[in-house]
C-alpha cells in the first residue's frame, strides 16, 4: 500500500519523506524505552542513620490499622534532653568518637584490633549509637511491611508479625532509655566518680570538707543542697506531730490500740481531712468516735443537734422557694423512729450491710449520709448534666425534669430495700425533699441558691477538717475532745445561720 493512500491529503515528495522519517524515529524510540524500562533495577532505599539526640517517637502500633497510619508519620521525632547543659551533652556524645580522651587506667578497655584505650562511658555511648541504628532498621521493617501489603488484605500471620515486631521495638526503647540514664545523664554514677574521689581525698587529708572544695563552689552543688533542704521540709509536719505525741494522751492511746488491732473504717479520708498518714487518720477517727458517744449521752446535746438540723435544712428549703411541710413530716418521723430503742437491732443490721462500721453520729450522719452526698454532687450523672446544660429548655422545665428524675431513682431504691420501714426508708423520705433542691442549687442557673449550697458544703467539710486538727481540738481526754467538737460544731452552725439570713 502506497503512502499516498494512508494520508487524507496530498503532499509533496519531500514532505512525505519527512513524515515517514519522523514516524519511524518515534516508533524506534518507543521500543527502546520500553525495553530499557524492563531491564532497569530499582534503586535501593537508603537507610536513615539518626543521632541519639533526635530519634523517632516510640510507636504505639498495636494493630494493622495503626501500622497503616504509621507510614504517614515516619518523619516524626522524639525529643530527648538529658540533665545538664547543651555543652555537657555534646561532650558526652563526643565520647563515642574519641574526641574526649581519658587517660589509660584500671577502668580503660582497649578497642579490639586497635591501640586506642576507651573508657566504659565511651564504649557505652558507642553501643547506644549502634542500638539506635538497630532501632531505625526495625522501625523501617515495621513500616516497610505495610508498604508491600494491601491494607484490606492483611492476613493473620502479617498481623502477628507486626505485633511481635512492635513488642521487640518497645523492649528496645526501654533499653535505650536505661542506657541514656546510665551513660548520658549527668546524675549517673559514672559522672560522679571523679567528684567522689575528690571528696574522699579532701576528707582523708583534712578530716573535714575544705572551704575551697570545688564541689561547694559549683552551682550544681548549691542546687543539690537546696534539694536536700526542700526534702527535709517535707518532714516538718511529721516532726511537729510526733515530737509532741506525748502531749496528746488520748491520741497516743489510739496509736497503741492501732498497733494491736485494726480500727474499722468504711472510707479512708486521710487527704480530705488533712491528716499526714493513714495511721494518724485511724487513730483520730477512734478518738472522734469516743467523743461523739460521750456527747450524745447528754440528752441536751442530742436535742440541740436535732433542732439545729431541722432549722438549717428548713431554712435551706425556704431559700430555694420550696414548701418545707413534707420535709418536716419526714424529719419528725425519722426522729420518732430513732427514739424507739426496739428499732435499733434492725438499724444496726441495715447499716452494717452498707459497710457502716460504728453506730455513732459521726459514722452514720457525717460520714455515711452527708459526705457521700457531697461526693455524688462532685460527680453527677450525665443525665443530670444533660438536662441542666440544655440551652433550649426553660428553667422551669429543667427543674421539673430534674426533680422527677431524682424521685424516680429514690422510689426505685425504696422498692429494693430489705427493711421497707427501716432506717433507709425514712432517710429516703427526707432525701426526696432535699436532693432535688441541692441538685438544682449546684447545677442550676440560680446563682444565689448556688452560692448558698456551696457555702453549706464548705462549712460542713471545714468542720470535718477542724475536728481532725490538733490545733482546733484537744486530743488529750475524751471529755476535752468532745467539748472542742461541740464548740466547733456550734461555730459552723452559727456561720451557716448568718449566711442564710443575709
């Protein structure tokens, strides 16, 4: 077939020659490129060699999906800053290259195949550099494993390989951190060796530390001395208490009792009441129980506490614009129930099932009822927060919904009681009137009611802290401790009354 038939238009002879030549040349080049492309070998990937000061972040790969995400974060770095200045770190790193040459001695080790002696520090840093290279290869293996696999076709063997490799990397990271503490951290014993020798030499020659000792002239030694002073200050409170323990015979007897037998406790509140140790909390708790038992043997004190509780809670309801009638009925019913001594065996069994360890006013009212209620307020249910924080609901609807939710929970608890007419049943009747108000006060939009509720909580918690304080209560005799507890209680009640009447 002639060329003229292949072309839809007429060309001169010279033009036809040029077209045919160009077409043939392009075809030849295409064949050569295809052939050479198949024979070309891929260039091997160059490994990354990193310095210790900038190694990669520890991977937290635990699944194939995590490994997939790792491929996009290969350039992330771990920052490391050992103790000391930048120059000190540079000096320690130069140990590996031999730029800091220590004199040959008992601690030097010769390099195999060479004559240059190296110290243990130098060999240690060189080993860390080698470990860093090993870690970099293992990290590349973990990432490269994902590069050759299709993410949606990861098999069980591949997943197991990645998991075991990640475990190996975690072990290597831990080993790397331990090496840094031993060979690079200025607090390591290796870097204190020369200083210790100088101190020992000075001690042997003079019998005491010289004022020209360089350890005392350095800023580092001065900072160390400040740290020691700070550590000693932590024990000042302990020293003040235990040096005067003989001044508190009641407390001392409680400590002796604690050595012989455990003091039962429902909840350890050492931090909340400001005690320095659990032993101090247990001993003071035993003393406080004895003091409350003595207080309530006097009917006048019992009557005052009952009247005070009624008055404070009634005022709180009135401040929240609530009718206190139902509360007063439930409160009087509780008092009548407690005054009947025939009910106390059932009360004890009921409260023991709730882990109350002693039948005292402190254990039942303060620790079990009030403090647990405050704990619930500090961590309210999500349903309560969802209602109170909803901007699209009116305040009236929020309060009604909150009250309904509290009543529903309390009624459900009452149906599950082992003693339908027992202590907890009477307590829930009182709670039905107070809990909605307290919840609305702490989480609602009424700032005045919120301030009142928070003040009430602060005063109760402050009273608890006061009765555990050696400076506020005398732990000398049961009588004096009971007197101080009653005095602190009256002071807090007076503060609450002043706040409510403002």
